[in-house]
């Protein structure tokens, strides 16, 4: 059992790393200034508990705004600008996790 959870954790960490790399490549200004590794890896620890339901891009952008404690005026201005970067991160993460989720479902049957 422990090896299954260790392997799953490694796959999830690799998926998060791939998604963060894509974010850094395509949206370096957001990756460096806002969606840093600490925020993203911390926010997605729920994946390690087996919940493969990912938020949408607007929700991820809102989590970031919450994390920074932005005022409502600043949130309104920044969130729409951040959504494309959040969408890329989530699409990459989803593409890397889909095989993991499918494999998990197959093993639970």
C-alpha cells in the first residue's frame, strides 16, 4: 500500500512541476511574481488526498487574490489579467493527471 501512495504522490508532484514549468515558459511574469511554487504546490495538496476535481481558472485566480489579501478594487483589476495564466496551468495539470486518475479508478474496481 505505501508504495502505491508514494508512486501516486510522485506522479502528482511531477504533474504539478510540469504545469508550473509551462506557466513559467508562457507567463513568466505571473509565475515569478504571483503564482509562485509555494502558492501553487500548497494550494494543490488536496490532490495528494485523492480529490482530482480541479478548480476553474477564475477560482484559481481568486485563490491567488485571497492568498495575497488583495482589496476588492485590486482583485477586480488583476483577476481578469491572471485568468489566462491560471487556465494554462490548470490545462497542463489536468493533461498530466488524467492518466493518473484513470489508473486510480481502474485499481479501485
